[in-house]
C-alpha cells in the first residue's frame, strides 16, 4: 500500500510539472521587430501596380522575441493620414497611393502583457508612373537648443532630411511668433541654424522647407516651443 501511494505521488508531481512547462503564456516583454522592406529612404519599385494611382506593397520585418502579434503603422507624409493594421505574421500587404512618400514602423505585442516594443521608423517613396525625380522626404527630428549662458537669449535649430534621389539643394526656414511663421532664412545648406535671438516667455513656431535639384519641395509641418 505504501509503495502504491509513493508511485501515485510521483505520477501526480510529474503531471503537474509537465502542465507548467507546456504553458504558452509569454511573460517577458516583447522585443522590437527589425524592419526589412521597404528599405529605409528607398524608392519602392517592387510593389504590384493595381491602377494608375494605387499599388500593393508588401511590408516585411524580422520577428521580435516574446511577441504574439504585430501592429503595422503607415503614415502618408503628404496628408499625415495614418493607417494601422494588425498581423500575426511578420509581413503584410497594403494598397497605397503611388507617387507618394510614406513612413512606417511596427509595434510588437504580447497577449499576456500590455507593454509593447516599437521598431525604428523608416521612410520610403512609393513610385508613380515613369517617375524620374522624387520630392525630398519632409525634414524631421526638428529640435531646438537654447544658447548657453544667462544672457544668451538665443536658440539653435536643427533637423534631419533625406531625398530618394540624393539631390537636396538646401533648406528654407520659417520662424516667428505667428502660428503661420514668415520666411526667416532661405537657401541654407546645413541642417542647422544657430544663434537666433529669442525673447523669454514667448511661444515660437517654425518649419523647414526642403528643396532638391529638380525643383521639388517638401514641408516639415509646423513645430513650436516656448522660451523660459
């Protein structure tokens, strides 16, 4: 009888242990996906044309760890409209406007946790009919750094920019206290503008127009900051 009880206890322990190991719940935080296509700052020509204005682009990425599903976010950089889609695999085909720049990123998600992991944000240009020149991507990562020193009263502006054709000529900066700022300086070839005089306790607005060699332009949109 004692031998039977011992065997029963061992069997129960093994069964319980196996049950725990078979659990498919993910308890670790999701890891960011690694984007693969469309490539960063590329002119996308591999999409399937479905009309004169639309083509199907298949987005792909390398899977992130501890992830059950993904959220694909695509932003039209001309209209700022955002499309959000969900996928249980590491690819998704989407119909997009042709001759249009986009940015995209992927969120990794777990069924067990509320935390998510965001991939890098990439940009690409969905080519149109016979496109030989493409507008630059809108300038982004606009930032301002206040001048050093108590009596400085200046601000330094900086931004990043890319063009599918690598033919950016320069930048026009609009800056002022109006929500529709006037032109401040044109034809800048650097991606920064230093030593702009500002007044304390004031809200300023600014944007960057990027120009390329073919006469194409793009608008960063309005950014704002307030001085101390």
